[in-house]
C-alpha cells in the first residue's frame, strides 16, 4: 500500500508535458543502450576485482559500482515518469517495471551517497574474500575451511573452525549498518518502503504475496525437513554422545559437515544406515580414481549440456574462466558464473576441489552460463531469467540427473558397481542430506535481511535475530556463545556480497519441478530419483525454449513452457523423496522430533 502511494507521488512529480506511449518506447530503447554500454566495462572491472583483490581493484570496482548505481537510479526515476501513461505496450511496460524495481542497493540523490555505498559494498565483499579462519590454530582461507568442515569429525575442531570463521563477520558490522541506512534512503526515493520491499518486488506479484508464497512452500516441505533433522540428530547423538549432541532439541551447528549447516551431504557417512546406506561410490573418489582434475570436471559438466543439444562452450570460456584458486593472490572463491558481454564471453569463477560437492557446483554454474547464452538474443532488459530462482535452478536440475547409470555412461563408474534397488534408501538419503536442509536455510537468510531493511531488526539485535532464525527454522544452535559483538551473517558470502537469497529457496523447489517434468517428457517410468535425461535432445530443446524466453514473460509462462504448470509447488520434491520420508518416519518412531524455538 505504502509503495502504491509513493509511486503515485512520483507520477504526480513527473513532467507536466504529457508523455506518450511512443516516448516510453524511445526511453526504454535508450535506457537499454546505456545499460548495455555500461555493463560490459562494469563486468570486466568486477571480474578483475573478484579474481585479484587489491586496494587498486577495490577502488576501481567501487568507482564503477557507483556509476552503475547512479545510472540505474536515474533510469528508475525516469521510468517512473511514465506511470499512468496510456497505451504503453506490454513489453515496454515490463521493461519500465524492471527499471523501477531492479536495483539491489539503490542510493539516494544526496551527493556522495552512491560513492559511499559502492565503497562499502566493495569493502564488504573483499573483506569476505580475504577472510581467514583457523584449523588447529593454523590460518585457513574460506575455501579450505569450508572443505575441512566437510571432512572433520572431531567436535573440538569443528567448533574451532566454526567460531574462527564467524569472526570474519564482526568487522563488517559498522559498514553493514551504514549500508542499510543509505540503501533504504535510496529505496524510499524510488517509492519503496525499504530495500527489502525492492527485493520482493521482482516476482510478478505483489510483494506481500511473495512473502506468503515462501511461507506456503516452506510449510509444504518442512515436515520432510523435521523428519530428516530428527533422524540426523539421533545419529549425531549416537556418534558424539549427550555432552556434544543431546538426544532432543536443536542440533549443534558445526556437526553437520557444512559451515552454515545448509547442506549436510558431507556427513552422509555418519547417518548412512547399515546395508541400505552403502551406496558403493562417492563421486569425489571416482574422479580421483580417474585422475580427473578441476578442468576435467568442468568438461564432464559441459558434456551433459552437450548431450541435451546445447552448443559446446566457447574457447574463451576455457581461457578466461578461473577454475582453480590462484596460488599467488587473494580472490573471491565463492563460486559464480559470469556473462561479460551478453554474447559469448561466459565464464565461471571457482576454487574447484576434486570432490562430489564441487562436481554439483560445476553443473550449477554452467546452468547459469547456458541460460545466459540461450537468452542473448533478447533485448538487454529481458536478458535475465524468468525470475531469479530460475537462474539458480537450471544447473541444479541438471545435476539431479547425475545418477549411477549416468556415471556408468560417462565412464566414471563401473557397470557392476551400480547400486541395486535395495540401496535406493541410501541414494535418497544422500540426496536429502544435500537438498532438504537448504529449504529452511534459504528461507531464513532473506527473512533476516527483510527484517534488517524494514527496521524490525535494529542493529542492536542483528546477531540475536540471526541466531533466533537459525534456531526457529533450521533447529540448530551455535557451538559457542554469541553476542552483539559478533556479526554472524557476515560470515556467509551473500550477506557481504549483497546477493539476494530468496532465489535459492525458489530454485530448490523449481529444480524438482523441472526434473519431474523433464523425466516425464523423456518417458521415464522407474523411481524418479533414478531418472537421467542425459542425451535426450527433445527434452533439451524444450528446456532451451524456456531458457531462450529470458525475462520477456511473467515467470508462470516460462514455467508452463517447460513443465505445463504455472504454479510453484513443493509436490515434485516431496514425490522424489516420498520413499525416504516413509522410511524416516519408521526410523524416528519413539523419538521426540522437532525442537522448541527457545530451548
Ligand atoms: O551461492 C550459490 C552458488 C552461486 S551461483 C554457488 N549457492 C548458494 C550458496 O552457496 O549458499 C548455490 C546453493 C546456495
Ligand atoms: Zn548460482
């Protein structure tokens, strides 16, 4: 409501001379040109900064970031000048809406605000990139400590890594507070209540409905999470004893094999049931056995997309990507995919390790690159995904097709080693440990930010609000005491990186919808989790048709183009895990599942 009133205020402030639909078309064409021109240089600068962090590249990135913000804010205000103009065509109207809504961190018109905002944003990201934790007292980069969290089973050491890595956040707090202040002023100038309202505006529905959609989808899949939490807690209790992991209540956050407890697959060995749980292979071990290095892993990923009919990656992908961590400089290791020129200069940036989780991440990142290539023919403002969840879902959808039979086809697994149906529970449990904990986690990250941006969570309660959400949604608790001297959100890339996170929540649901639809198109009749669309060019063509739509149509149309449905739904994910959920329920009989929000 507030937003509507403010937009009207902007409309009233628009020039008195009557703008026409043709003016709107001309404005949009000019805006697209300006954005495209800015975008190529900006992408190159951001790339150099992220792959070579120095004071100089930080300064260049901050300067370029400020220019971009000023350009976007100017265009957003000009776009608002067309509010209420009659006869604007659907495509132009959609582009005007994107211009008004699409700024992650808007700045107000106060002189120097955009520059201050960009300097803070760059400093936050680089502080994260350069962050170190410790393992046995030795300094470790974020990338190394993330991997060590997956393989370490000594709770004193996992607590040390958790506590030391979370110290990376503390120095960011003052910057974060100021950043929120500036961005909120910018959001208000654009007619939004706060920056969180801008973030929620991009989903072809009223912002309030988007919050409800997240809650509805989370409620749909949460019972599965609670079952998995209960089962995992029991196994951790059996392994570590009551003093480390009690039988009831939340799980200690550092015992789940991941710094943020967002993906528990690395402790599959701890939870695997005897017999059915021995799935007989680990992708990391298979890759190592074949002497596959990081580049070879990316080649496997490319091979999957090629089998669906996508053109091979260009030579420049291989020469310009950062596939492993350079030894001699600071970089942002958190994986990302880039599209430098909106044509063919696509790249990934990863500090790849030869393990199963990076094999999935490679497919994830390549999903971004193939999406980018598929929509390059769209006009600049439609060069994006149907909504941001789609961009995150494509590669994950493809990775769901990495089944034992597929691994045989590409020569990674011996045919005789394919786990038989008696191992289905193990295979599903391994997948659930990877996918299901992401549901509450991906929902809470932006719940925290929405509260911060709206002011419901003041700076004096930043850390408490974070810890409370982690308890409420994930049922986890920090291994060491926390206070407002800490800033734990800063220890997760997307907070200092200012990457909205609800997209990953949507992606988690969407990837199973895509997978279920793709497997139906392929005529798959067996258990869903054994399906692989590898090599199916008809499914690939249909997928490409959706990707090629870019952001040109409201997302339900894109979803319908591939799946036939216009609704986001947790049903596909629940169907995939149905046999496991039934099994978990029998395993959990007699247990007091769940946790109370305030133990
Ligand atoms: O950040 C990512 C991708 C970036 S393109 C690697 N993901 C989220 C995360 O790591 O927290 C993918 C899963 C969720
Ligand atoms: Zn991604």
